[in-house]
C-alpha cells in the first residue's frame, strides 16, 4: 500500500505536467486563430451570397436562379441546382448542371450558364430531397 507522502508526490507531479501543457495548447490554438482570415478573401464568395442569384443562358435570357449547390466528397462545389422559372415566375422544374459551366458576373451579380435556353429546358428534372 502506498503511503500518503507517495500519493501526494504523484498528484503534485501530475499537476506540474498538466500546468505545463495547458499554456502550450493555448498558444497553439491562439496561433491557429490568428493565422485564419478575418473575412472572405477578395477572390472568394460565400455560398449564401450565391443562392437565389439569377442565371442567364448563353443567349442572354434569364432562365431561373440558383436553388442549391451540391458538394463532392472533398467539399468542392460540383453541381448547381437551378430553379427554372416558367410563366408568371412560377417554378417549372429544377435542373442540375455542372458548376464548371457557370460563370459568376460580380458586377451584375448573376450567373451566366454555358448552355442555350432550349438546351437547359431539355435537361431532365432534378428532384431535391431534404
């Protein structure tokens, strides 16, 4: 059986080890926070700012708006889901297109799709599931 003195000495040694490790962990977490940017970089876009943006076809006709963005396994945007608008602005259907076929025009705050209106309307419907 261990004496009271041995138990206290062991407890003191653990306290010294933990006390020495905490400031090092705090310094690492502080360094990580200061290394990350305080806001999006000039060449970055927030997803929230892109949703509901108008989409125009290659023949410069407004066809709908960005409804959703789908990520691949690595977290990169792979597919854009576009809500096609019919008459009177009602949703006709949703279609999925490769995100690489869209170009964002920051000055007009809209997307340009590298497909004609007829090509987009011929795409099969894409069904969103929540």
